[in-house]
C-alpha cells in the first residue's frame, strides 16, 4: 500500500476510485429511497442500483490493476533512467469528447433526434474523434453504432419498460 501511495499514478487511481465509490454509494442510497413499484416488475430504482454496483466494481478493478502493476514491475520512471511509455496528452480530443457527450444529451432533450439516431451519431462521432477518423476504425464503428443503438433501444423498451426519446419528424 505504501508503494501505491508513493507512486503519483497510484495515488491518482486511488483518489479516483474513492471518489467513484462515494458517488456509487450516494447513487445507491438515493435509489434505495425511491418508493417501491406498483406495476413495474423492476421499478425505477433498478437501473440506478445496477449502475452503482457496476461503478463500484470498476473502481475496485482500477485499484486492483494498479496494485498488480506495482507488484509486477520495478519502480522505473523517466527520472530514474526508465522509459516513459505514457501516451501524449490530447486536450483537443478531451474537449471534443465532452462537447459530443453534451450534444448527445442536448439533441434528445430538445427533441431534435430520438435515442436510436442520436446514439448512432454519438458512437460514430466519439469513436471517430478518438481514432482520428481512420477509415479502418470507421468501418467497424458504423455497424457497431447501429447494433448498439437498436439493441439498447430494444432492451430499454422491452425488458426495462423505459420510454426513450423518439424523433417525431422521422415518423
């Protein structure tokens, strides 16, 4: 544990995991406070509870991965003569990703696009931005976006009984 706290990346991962655990706990507690369903088999608390548990498990995976990396590799950093294997920072992609995510929510909130159309556009734009719109990646992203959008729409409407936004002008 001392090596984890001594390593700046380890400290950052630990802080991130603790923050995610706090967020997941708060979301789970908030979902548990919702009233029980009358006719819905799962209830409105089911999705937030599942998301909270998934977040907590992923945070634990972040810490476990960092611990395994620290145990497996000796402490070599660029200052110690080691090689720096970190990827270059890309603030343009980060800012673009945030804009794409806000746009995804915005087009559905204002009724410009429905869930399926917005999801296809979201996956293609976000994946394309992260891969610098390489042709080979885009050839995989387009069918993946279609399957993901149609599959999630079917899952939400059929299994979870959640109404998703639909595009009025395309009907």
